[in-house]
C-alpha cells in the first residue's frame, strides 16, 4: 500500500499523514527529524530525547541517522499522535513513528524484485527472498534496495553535482516460532554517499 501511494522514504510519508512534518537535519536530507502537531526536538545531544520518538522493529531509534531511506520491504508504518509516554518512553510528548519491517514467513517461500530507470540516469533496484529453513518453525528473509541518480543541481564554480542519490541498503532477518513463542532477529545496513 505504501508503494501504491508513492511513499518511498520518510519525506514522502509526510504527504500522506496529516499533521506530520519531516525535515532534514544537517547536510544530508535523509537524516530526518519528525514533528507531529508542531512538536519537534532540535536537540541532537546524546542525553536528550526527541519529542517524537521513532521505532524500528519495536526498538527505539533515538537518532534517526539514515532513517530516511529505510522504507523498503515494510509490513507497516504507524504514526501515533499525542503524548505516548505511557507506552513508549518518558519524553514522547509529540507522538511516535513506528516502522515495522516484514517478518519472515515460516510457512512458504517468497521472492520478488523490481527495477526502474528514470531521469538523470536514475537506477533503482529492489529485491526480497523469504526461505523457510524448517517449515512452520524457522525462516530467513533477505531484502535490499539500491538507488543511483545523478544530481540535478550544478555548482557553477566547482562543477560539482548536488541533489544526487547514491545508496544501497539491505536487511537480513530470521524468525523462530516454537510452542507459541516467537523470536525475531533483524540486521539492517545502509551505505549512503551523497552531495
């Protein structure tokens, strides 16, 4: 459903969610800060908590570095508005953004992939494979994305291109289900080099 609505990254999410604002924080627009109903923390010190908390796979992400391009192979995204201190932590006065990746399916094999080509030599590749190692008990899922695009802004004094996109990310996860107990393990990696 996210792809059908054109939500590819965190910046696209704000156009589908009322009262959510996503802004870049620093030289890279994909280091993002979330604001809900105007509440946002501009502090990026180690001991300060943001007013809007972000969670990936039910684990808090206190600093959202690289969190702007993590929107591939997702189960859902929830934007919770208002004070969330009871459920999500002491300083969640603005709300919470919950990003949940797809879990491995212990029952069936799945695979998918897509490729796109566009303006400014844009190339985007996405893929996923889900393998049940022990049927109904243990499965592994691997997913990845790659995007490369030339910049569309040129610095006339240096000739350097800006607004380019060069990143790749992958995620490997495993799920174990035994007698009503579920254990989910995820490893997520992002490499980004942009002007």
